[in-house]
C-alpha cells in the first residue's frame, strides 16, 4: 500500500485507544505507552500502527521522521467562548487595584462590555477574529474544540455567534462543536424578570435546531444568575427539543448544579469549584464528565481550585479545558492548563493526558471520533518537541508542538526543538 503520510521513529506513542466511554477514577492513572512505533495514514485516517522497522520501506507521499519524539492524539478543548467582540485588557489594572467585579460592571465593563462589542461586530468581523484564536489553539495542539455563544443575550446576536461557528466549522480544519449559552447572564432590561428572559432564550431553540446551529444547550447556574430550579426547567425544555445539555455549575457556591448535571444526564458539568461532597459522589456514579477550568481560577487570583483529586479518587471522569474567553481566562494555550492541573489540581501526568484527549472528547460527544489514535479513525495527531509524556506538564509556559496533523494532513509545522 502507498500511504499518504508515514510518521516513523516515534519515541513514545500515546494512542489512548480502546476507551468506549470516559475514563474514570483510578483508570485515569493507567496509561499505555508504546515505543518504537510508526503510523501509516491513508485518506485522512490512521491505516496502520506498526513497529517502525515494518514501515521503514513503506511507500508514502510524505514521511515525517519523529526522531524519537512523543506522539499523541490531537488535543481536545471542551469548554471555550472563542466568538466575541472586543477585549477587556483595561480591566486587569482595575482588578489589581481591588475594584469589585460589580463595580466594574457598573462602569460599563465586565461581561456586558463584551456583549456590547459583540452586538456591534459584523459576522465577518467575528469570523476573522475567531479564526485568529482558532489558529492559535491549533498551534498549541488542539484539533477539536467546543465553542459557546452567550455574548448576545438576545436572539439576533446569539444566532450571529452560532452562525459564525457553523461557518468556521465548515470552512476550516479544526473541528468545532457548538453550544448555545444564551442563558449566560441576565441582561439589564430583564434584571427583574428572569423568567421572561429564559422564555425568550427557549423560543430561540426551535430556530437553532432548524438551522443546525448548536448541538448542546448550556446555562450559568450560580448565585446571582440562574438557580438550580430555573436551570433544571430550562435544560429539560432543551432536551425535549432534541438538544444535549451541559451546565456551568457550582463555580462559586455549592448550589447543587453538579447534582443537577448528573440528574439530567448532561454530557458534562463545568467549573465545579464549589461542588459538594454529594455532587462529587453523584459524578462518580455517572458518565457525566467533570470539565475543570484551572486557568479561570488562576487568572481570577482565587485560592480555591476544583477538587480534582477527590473527584478522581472517588471514581469520576475528569477533563480539562481552557475556558478561553475575554474576561476570566484569556488564553488559548491548553498546554498551560495541563501544567496548572499538575501544580494546582494535583493531577498526575497520566490523568492529565486522559483529561485533554479521550475524556475531553466524551465531554462533547466526540468520543467516537476524537481523542484517540486507532486504525480506522481519522488521523488527528500531534508530534511534540518532547522526549516523553511527562515533559509537557512539567515544562510550562512554552509551546511544545513540533507538528500538528489534522485529518491526515500536516497543518502546523513548527519544527525545531522547543
């Protein structure tokens, strides 16, 4: 057979294959490491994984000599907000001065600032800005990403954000999974009538379904935003309309959003910094993935991180994400999040690799197509400027990518040694 691409002389190879669901609890510590392998790729898919010597003479249009480097599946970022207008760098100094977030909101900043800028931006402007961020994500090894709306808080702009994501998914190489997060905050005009706002967001669901603009519906369940009961009713309506659901849960206070995520059979519960003992126990008994966002806690200067150690030790499935957004986590670098997971969440390297590949894929219903390298699967692969899998979370703050292969094609070729 003539291959389109052969990657030879692989040092360590993490395939993460054979997972038929999210990897949970103690199994997250079990990592199979292959050595001395080569990968043959044909028609965008992994055709064969073999000993390097067996593919040494194989015919191929293109050959990459990994020269003993680490090779893994493409990374999956399961929680981002990459379509937005403007930026909020001016708020950093205010935060450093101790100005409360509510005061920043009163001055016209915070999420409502991003909402205004997103309202003003055209689809073309949002498309070009989002593409810049997506290309940066891919340069860090991400080949599949979830994106949320939520900076419209009205029909027109929410649909605009979702249409931008759909167009980006159709025209560019990175795979995008779209989530409708219209219930992200309460617009000022609805501050005394949350029920009317949630009804408006519910009405939009039929249009979103008809245009196939989103697969998931999400809501921000938190003190001062939407209660557990409001979130439950809203997400149940979304499920009745054929959407899968996610939930921003227990980011600050243990309201019971984690328990709700499990009760609803949500693909994921996200943030979970304040998840209760009961919520963590419920997670462990389910296939709902805990998507943790240590970059947000770090950027906001908070001391309490999500209790990843307890979640994993209790038997839950944990994934990691950047939460890339302009206010609380302005980074596209999932590698940095891997380091924060080691340093702040006390996760082991083995757990971290599961959390950014197979578990992250299952958190966005892509377990069958992303997060693993296996014969017959599409070839989303990263070659790293690293000798082993321990090195990436250890050496923080830089980009370790050597080459990113997406659907069998090299799309990022940084080369070099660091």
